């Protein structure tokens, strides 16, 4: 099964099958309690090309690579690179392809990772391209559900927030199409509904989903509440952002109306969409979810570099 | 004298060039625009609009002297006028008949309407690429950002 990952580009969660992900999750279990530094990727260089701000994705990729014994080279923002002098993204990718064994890329343009993969011979991992894909986040999110519930199937999900611009939410929903959820509620203000192209994919893949305006309508039914931040930076019109800002907030009062085992996931960073009192409650699974970023990214790097 | 014969007399045969026939009525000017033919080129161009057609009821016809269409230009016509037929003329004779069909992959012909698609990034040697999701109704998907466009979006997106 590991051959299916070897040297492949990781651009969209939709490029994977359920079996691929189940194999990845099983493989990630090996790294759950990994202490110290391994020499699995000794002598390899991992390039982190983050042209857009990131905390968890970049750090967890860096920690994962270093724990596996790899060396890491980084681009953080465009200001410190020759892109600020006018160099093309393509030229930057050609250079990273020569200097490293794998490229992890994040960019504000949709399709940037796919474009990078067309340029580079080494494998490319998409760490977020504009509003479109964030496949490794979806892997972490689904792995978290698996760890919490022992299954991804037959659960009822609500995905709450910015479904129009949020790539993590979109990738999570795409990821659910690979499994058999009982029901997926997509809850957002009308302005932040999923895009038509995304809706069509969900229909084509037979996801049992329903779009709602208000989380209170479905709170009693759900097992997993996936919350996302409103993606202020992707609104073409700041007035539009002002209209939806603060339009939903997850509080303990809301969660207490739900099932006792209800869990709240969030790809982080969160701003004000979850009341801070939830952070220390039994419902909050988002810090655990962030922690699982390390074993998943360790597993993925190992498998894609063909040493798994 | 039939109506058709009258039309033949009005628009003479061309020595060499291209005849685009069976264009949906009213689309001829759009096709000229996307082909970048403004009338300033100096060739003779005949545009017939809303003429009778057995197949379409009404249709447009364009005759362009001197200019033979490239495969890319034929694809552009397929995107706007799926019923069109293209005749290449040499010495007053039709030497090639082309039926237009939207190809499975359309590269470098139309640009993506999404301003944050990587295919619109400045100073990048990247080609616009769309995949055909469906021929009828025509739906094309940008291979980079996933946005889906339909036939009515196409005229304003054709690269010139």
C-alpha cells in the first residue's frame, strides 16, 4: 500500500481513496508517541515554501521533518525572497526542486500547489492554496474523528462557518465524501455558503448533506461540530466581511443542548467564533486535533519520500 | 429565383479563405470579436445574419477572404457556436470541411475569471487550462482553481 504514496504529489484530498487514508492513519499511529529524533529521513532536505502566513501547518511540518531526521529549508513570506524582487513563482519552484527532496507549499493563489507540482520533479505537498484545498489538514481532521469515535462513518456532522472561502472546511467536507457519514449539515450565513463548484462535487459524490442557516436547528442531532473562522483575508470586498463578522459564536450554552459526547473541531487559528470557556470543556477537541498534525505529517512525509 | 439563389448572388464566392456556416442566429458578431477580426485588416469579410436555415430555422454565416482558421480558432468557435461548420476554401472550392467540437482540454484560449487563480498570476509562464465537464450544456472547469464556467461566460473570457 505504501507504493501508492511514494513520490506522489498531495494536492487535493479528493485525489485519495478511503483505503489510502485508512492506511495513512494506521501508519500515523506509529508516530503517535514517537520520542526524540529518528533517522528515517536522514540526509533528506524538506523545503517549506510558505508564501502565506501560517503557524501550525508550517511548524508541524517542520517538527515532523526534524523528528524524522531531515534537514529543513524555509521560505516564510514573499518579502524575504527574490519574489519581492520580481522573480516568478515558477523560478522559485525550480530552485527548490534542485535544493530539496520534497516541497511543501502554501500560497494565496488557488492552484499554486498544482502548478508547483507541474514544475517540480520532486513531490509537492499542498499546505493550502487560496480558498481551494488543504489536504493535510483534512487528513488530520479525519484522523482526529477516527481517534475520538473509532470511526468516521455513521456519524452526524455540522460544519459551521465560512464555507465559501475556507479551504480547511471545504477539504474536510471533501474528505467526508470518501467515507459514509450519516448526515452532514453545512451551516453558514447565506453569504458564506459553499461555492457552486463545491456543491456539485458533493452531489456527484452522493454526500448526504443539507445547508442550514442556524446551528441551533441541528445541535441536538450532531456528533461532530467542525467550526471555522471567517476568512477575512479572502473577502474581495471588506464591506461584505463587515456584514458577516461575528455572525455565529459557539458557546457552552449551545453545546450543552447537544449530545453528551459531542466534540468540537477547529482547524485553528480561531478568533472569536468559539467562546473561550469552551476551550477547557469536555467538548473541545481542537487542541488535540492540532497535536495530531505531527504524527500525520510524519507519516505523510515518510510515505511520500518512499522510505515508509 | 429562390431566396437561396438571391443570397448567393448577394454574397459572391470567395477565392480563398474560410466560410463559417450554421452559426446560431445572432452570434456572428461575437465570433468576429473573439477571432479578433475588426474589419481593419483589409480582407473582404461578409457577415450574414438571421438567414433562413433548414437545420436551425435561422442562422448566421461569415465569409472571410484570405484568412484560414487555425485549430485553436476552430476551438474558440466551438465554444461559442457549437453548431457551426467550417469550410476552408481554395480556388473557389471547398478543400476541407471542419465540424467543430469542444475539446476535452482547452489550453491557452480562455482565461480564468477568478482573479486569484494561479493561471492569472502576473509574470508566470503558466497556461490557462480548462477541462470540459459537459458538452451540452457546456460546462468547463478551470484545471487550477476548479471554478466552473458556462457558455454564456465564454465570450468575455477569450484571450486575444
